C-alpha cells in the first residue's frame, strides 16, 4: 500500500491563541470562557466575561479548537465546538483550516491521532506540560484527497459510535455495581431498626477527641496525619499524606489505634460531613487532623465496622443530616451530637457477623468497579487505535 501524502499542520491551517484572562476578569454574566476543562468535561461550569472581545477570540458552533497545554493524557486534544458563542481562553488555539485541502472533521481526527507525538514534544513537569506553536505546527498528518478524507471520517465515526456504545454499557454496569453496597446497607439496617431496640452511639463510645489543628508541613520522618481526603469509601486511604512534628505527650493523646473510628466533622460539602472509616493500623504511629473526630469504642459492645457501615447507610446519613449544622458556609457536627445518634442495639456477635457479610459484599463491589475501570481504559485505547490506524491508511 502506497503511503498517503502528508503535510505539516502549518501548511493546512492558521492557529490563533486564545485571550488571556485572570480570575479578576471573571463576571457573573456575559459570554462563557472556553477553558481546557470545558473541552474535556462538558459538566464543568463556565467562567464568564461581559467586556469587549476582539473577533479573533470569539468561537461559534462548528469552529475547531485545539488545546495545547495541561496534563498529558487528559488536556491535549482537538475538538469541534458545539455549545454556542463563547470566548477562547489562552492555551487553546482557534484553528482556521484551508478547506480546499482538508476536511474539518478529518483534520480533528488526524490531529487527535497524533496526540502521543504532541505530548512527547511538549515540555514542562509531569503534571503540567505545553507544546510550542512551532513544534505543534511541525507535526505531519496524512492528507489524501478531500473525498477520501470524508470517506475515512464516515468510517471512523461508525467505529467510534460502537466504542461509545460499549463505554455507555460499561458505565451503566459501573453505576449498578456501585449501587449494590448502599442498597444492602439500607436493607440490612432498615430491618434492624424495625425489629431491634436501639441505643445511643455515646453509650458505646469510650472516648471522643478532635485532632491536631497545627499546620502539617514537616518532612516524612515526622508523624503522618490523616485528613479529610484520607477518609473515603469506608476506608482510610494512606495516600497524599501530610506530616507534623509532634511531642511525645501530643502523640500519646493523638495516636490512632486499630479499630478507631474517624468521622469527618466539618466541611463546605454537606455530603462529606459524617463520612467515616475505621483505622486498621499501620507500621508507624499515625495522628489525625482537627477536621476529624476520633471515636474509640467499647469493643465488647460495639464493632467499629458495624458502626461505620451504619453511619454510611441511608439511615445513618439521615441521622447525621438531622444533627448537622451550618455556619459561614461550613457544615458541622460535634461529638456530643454524634453521641446522641441512635444505632441498632444488636449483640456484639451479630454485629461482627453482619459487618463481615457486608465487608465481603464491599470487596466484591470494589472488584467489579476496578474491572469496569480497566474496561473503560480499554475503550479509550480502542478509540486511540481506531484513529491511528484509520488516518495512517491501515
């Protein structure tokens, strides 16, 4: 097969960089500002600007936009804009193609088939990189006859439609998997509350304590401090840790023990307040931040995982919502109010059996979610492969 003729991007279009904005320029009304996040995620809100704008920065439906800066693998890419009149932000090129030589949709697919090359030519750190105009314009793409370009676009679109169908099915499977545990929690604890006596959480709490309020900016040889981001999905996540130099007396007071229940007590998001997890222990001492409450339970009367799962259930969340307060945009619960929450008064041996069964289901749910995430990656790789092979003539 003879290779298709190619040309550098500079010969096929003219690139116009977007307008530079600062947060001080943003307004409540006016035209939306197209930032890279608005290209990669249609759910992201727009910033707006109601001042005068030169025509070269305006974009309308059907215009081509090319983001050339940001995080490799997520930010770079070529798009056809379809969300009405807007203003192009810096780090995005508005692309004026030579329509006598190249079809609009073919250009977008062809450029996106070269994203790996574009990222390799970019410079900067691992988290934020950008490619210079000269390097971007030097990238070559195949340029067959325009009629052939349109035939290729039709075939690519048919293939990508199938990929989108696959992805939608996998997203639905992922949503169903993630709904399994909440459904089970609601069912189990709903039945217990309907058939068993209740007791206050405070009746099984031996100690409640707030964490350290000092800035955690010490080196990794200091004591790791758990914060709100470390409490997620009923687990303590030991990633993105901060460290604080604690005196021995402070560490005695703030050190975590296996079985300690950590509860988020204050945050700007109501959904985060009351989120909890059980600390399972670690090879080194851990402390916790002031935005968390440590509940140390009477282990002869309450299983920490059972209590955590109750608080994470719909019934537990309703109980937390009833005691939650708001002030200056922050939602809060305190240890006294937490102690007043009514939990099922179930014998400890039953608590442990229920917690074990729910943990097993949680493990299955996480395995399914991990499998679906891997399949999402496969769909993304398939999309990239379709572009590469189609544009190259294979």
